[in-house]
């Protein structure tokens, strides 16, 4: 009993250490800067949509074994010429038989191939969901980044406006300014303070969305995301399309659908051939010699009253092939369009961001400084200073929004192509 108590103590301590480690890891996740690759990996491991898709793939893969298996054998016992007293032990003939149905050669192999193609299509559906989840995680990640950046810019603007208020107050005290300028600064500052709860709500909403994709409590605190990558996207459109033709899960699934329907047509044609039913029997005869027997029977699928049913199955399979090929062609056209459209959006967002970073934002900063210097010397009004400040804030937000939009469109490009670039 002593060693049991010691083992219980060790188990309790181990569980406590594991719980403390998990809690510490979660606290670090909340404090540190969020790493996008780590967030994606966690989402793929924990998201219930992906877990459900994995289980569907597992279920589909188990159907392959079922498809290639023979039907259950039949065990039968027959009693013939029993007395009127229904004494089976005195029946003149007792027949014990074991029968097994054997499909025409090639039928089971085709059924296995059809089930295999279906399982592979389910796997590609899982891959497509993983790509979709990855794109959504990236978009939620950068939405959270933009929310943090908006709050940061807001605080910077509050600090800048406080400086304007100090300038207006100093000028008013020296008789070089008016009380109206002081009141305008106070009103503008109050307006900024009123906007802060809205920005915080947007940040909390973005955080809750990302937590939901990670299968976490929406209130779980997250660190600050890293900024978007910068640089022009120079991938060639034809190169991207060639990558998509071999990597995009939806295209792979469409190609598998064509092959599955072709195999279904082959199986439908094979149904014109008969199946075999083989039975082995043991005869036990009352007051006579015992013996063995065998029975071989086949169905007759080519009878004139059953042939139309098999003809219809072949035509159905042929129509399925045509439909699958049309779906594949439609998806190929859609993929080409999506790549061209999304790449154009990525490049446009980058050009807009570059314009804001190199021209618009620096000019807005110069405008603020010029308005501040002009207000100090009385050459410009306080309203000009406020307008310059507002324009700077809007342009800064527009710059980061362009970068975030670029990342969102890039995430969609990767999703359409089917692999990381």
C-alpha cells in the first residue's frame, strides 16, 4: 500500500507540473508577439472543422476494405422426407451446405478503385478545408494587427493634440491667441477620447474571431501580431496557374471525380457478365450411405427483360463522366480567373501602400509641422492645424489598411494556388 501512495503522490505532482506548464505557455502566448506560423499550426491542430474533415477522410478510407471484400457466405441445413411427427432426426436426407458468391473477375477490383477514388476525393476536401482555414486565420491575424495599429495611431494623435492644446493655451495666456482655439482643441481631444472605446471593441472582435478559429475562449488574451510583409509580388500569372493545376486540392478532387466516374462506367459494363454462386454440400442419409455434393449457379444479366436496366446504368455512368469533366473545366477556368483577379488586387494594394508611405504620409507630416509652425507665428489658423492632424491620421490608417488588404488578398492567392509561395 505504501508504493501505491507514493505512486499517487508522483502522479499528482506530475499532473500539477503539466497543468502549470500549459498555463505558463498560455500566459506567454498572451504576452508575447503572436507568430503567424505558430497560430496557423495551432488552428490546423485544434479547429473542429478540420478535425471533422479528418474523421470523414478516415471513414472514407475504411470503405475501401469493405468494397473489395466478398459477401458473407451462407450456411444452410435442409431436412428432407421427415416423418409426419416432424422428427428431424429420422429424416431420410439431411443436407448441410456452405455457399459463397463470387463476382465476375474484375468487379471487386473496380469497386475497390471506385472506393479508393472516393477516399482520395475526401482527402482533397480535407486539404481544401485546411487551405481555407489557413487563409481565414491569416486574414483574422492581420485584422487584429490593424486593430492594434489603429489604437496605436489613436494614442499618438492624442499626444499630438495635447501638444496643440498646450500651444493654444500658451498663446491664449499671452494674449496672442483666442479662447476659441483652446475650446476647439478640447473638443477635438474629447472626440478622440470618445473614439477609443470603438477602436477597443474592434480589437476585441478581431481577437475573438481569431480565438474562435483556434478553438479557444473568445476572451482569451492574445499578444500583438507582427506587421505585414513588404515587397512587390512578382510571381508570373502562368507560373501560378501551373502550380495550381498540380497543387490545388479542388482541382485534384475534380480530376479524381472524372476517374471515379470512368471506373463506375467500367463497372456498369462489367455488370453484363454473370456472377457465380458456389455451394458445397454434405448429405447425411437415413439408413443409407452419406455423401458430398456441389452446386454452381450463375445469374443471367443478359436476359431481354433485365438488359435495359444494365443499359441504363451504363448511360448513367457516361453522363456522370461528362458532368465531371465539365465541372473540372469550369474549375480550371475559375482558377485562372481567380489568380488573375487576386494578383491584380495584391499589386494594386501594394502600389497604394507605396504611394502612401513614400508620398502621401510624408507630405501630411510636413503639412502638420508647417501648420504647427504657422500657428505659432500666427500665419495659419488653429482650424488648419486640426485639419492637417486629421488628414495625417486618416492617411496613416489608409497606409496600414492597404498593407493589410494586400496580405488578405495574398492569403487568398495561396488558397487558390493550393500551396505556400
